[in-house]
C-alpha cells in the first residue's frame, strides 16, 4: 500500500483544502508540540478505518469535528499494486456520517466499491488482505508516550548490557589473577 495524497477539512485541527501529496517511502512529520503531527496520522487512520488513536479508537463526532464547525471531511488516495483508490469520509454533528470508496481508473473515471461507513471499512480491510486497524497501529504506529517508554526501556536494556559486560570482564580478570597466582605458586613450589 502506498499513500498518495491527503485532504482534510475541519478534521480536528486540520484544514488541508488541496490534496497534500505524500512522497513514496518513509514519511517524516516534524513540528512543535500540539502542531498537528499526530492529527495527520489520525486523519489517515480515520480515512481508512473510521477510527483514530486519540482520544479513543471510536471517537464521537464532536471529537473529530474542529470546534465551531458542523462537519468534517477526510479524503485519502492510495495505491495497492497498480490500482488507485480514493476514500472519502464525512463526519456530521446533526446527521449520519457518510463514506465512499472508489477505484480511480487510469483514464480518471471512477468505479464505486462501497458507499456506507461499515462497507467502506470492510472493503478497505479486504483490499489490504484482511489487515485491520489494530494490526496497522500495532505494527507501524508508536504514540509519543509509547515512544518515550520504548526509549526508556532501550536505555535500561543498554545499561543492563553494559553492567553485564563489566561483570563478565571482572570475572575474566579475576579468573586470570587466580590462574597467575596458581602458576606463581606452582613455580615457587617447584623451585623449593
């Protein structure tokens, strides 16, 4: 799967009115705290699965729609193999949410694959070979607090490894001292 472009209107803090092209390969998103980095990831996950990491996996519409607005929209284009797809999810405060998934053909025409919230999610999971939201998040997404925990655990493992190496060196040095003192003792007793 390759993400091609993202659009988001009134989705949390995002207002990306023109398609934001996403480069091939690893995408690095940087910025200050609370500048919307995680919200970009949430927009991608919401487009694909109708779920976000924060505030909860199944957010209320008020959690998704930016303050002071009545609706939000996320549009994601992505490729799977040679095929291009476009998913659009609309979130409304006063009426049911909507979703559509289309295949975008090389000539620009589209073929509708699903047109309800549940059907869009099911079809995307099918296109992804059965991969679900939970599997995507578990395999490729690290929340900031989890990242801090992973760094701390890695540092603890590194410290434990250094301590283990030091203990090993010390035991080797102790063994070498004992061997030298035995050799010295044997040499001394052989001279007597």
